[in-house]
C-alpha cells in the first residue's frame, strides 16, 4: 500500500512501524513541543504532497495533533483506538505498538479536515445522545469515536471533530443508535 501524503508521527519508532506497514514518508515531531522547523517541514509537505497526522491515541498525541492541525490547515487525520496501540506486554501506548493491519486500516480510513463548514450536529444533540453530561458519556464518546473513525475526544473536542470532519447528522444518528443497541444488549 503506497501513501502519497507525508505522514506526521511522533518519533522514530512510529516511523519504523509505518514503514513496516505501508510505503510512505514521514515527518517526526520528536515530542509534544513541536518546534518551528518541524512546522515549516509540515507546511511544505502539505503544499507539495498533502499531510496525514497519525499520532498516538493519548494526551501528548492529541496535543501534537492539535498543534500541527492549528498551524497547518487542511491536514488529513488517521486514528488508532487505544486497544490497537497497546503493546502486547509492558506499558505505554503508541502507533509503534500497533499491528500492520491496524496501521493499514487507520490509513485507509483517513479523515479530511474541513474548517468553516456548517454544523449539522449541535451541542444539544450531544446532550440528547448522552455523549456529554451523562454518567456513561466517556465510554459512549470512546465508542462513537471508534464507530465514526475519528478517535476518542472529550465533550468539547467531540463537537469540534464532528464539524471538522463533516460527519453527517445521519451517520451520527446511526452511530448513536448502534451504541444504544449495544448498551441494551449488555444489560
């Protein structure tokens, strides 16, 4: 599988995992303090080939994703679930621990960022769907992130991601119905 875009990853181990899984070039941020030189490389990559941000599904990974996305508009995003990014033994979480199949699937399901789009899904919809302000909100957000392939987000970030990736109201409702069905089945 050949990837045209340049993939932004956190470090060398992530690059090794990506290259083991697909034919692609990477830019490494080398930590969550993304420096100006790295931002300039990403800007150039975005102009010439496009960029996919593929960071770890944890707080530092989300921070890097936000910094790069804010400074370089129009990036694409690939997401892994936390379960896919855990090592078989030991601690930590990261792209470097994911299987070849998980990395390939995440890159196949890449989402394009769209800013300034009309918002189909309101904050009220998130409350009604029990994605914010509910005792099960966090687990429901984890599940909807997985179903819609947009990764986990807190309540505030979820609303922003739904808009950024132009998730339709129909897809949102289908995912919420799926979660409700799963919860009823587990009772």
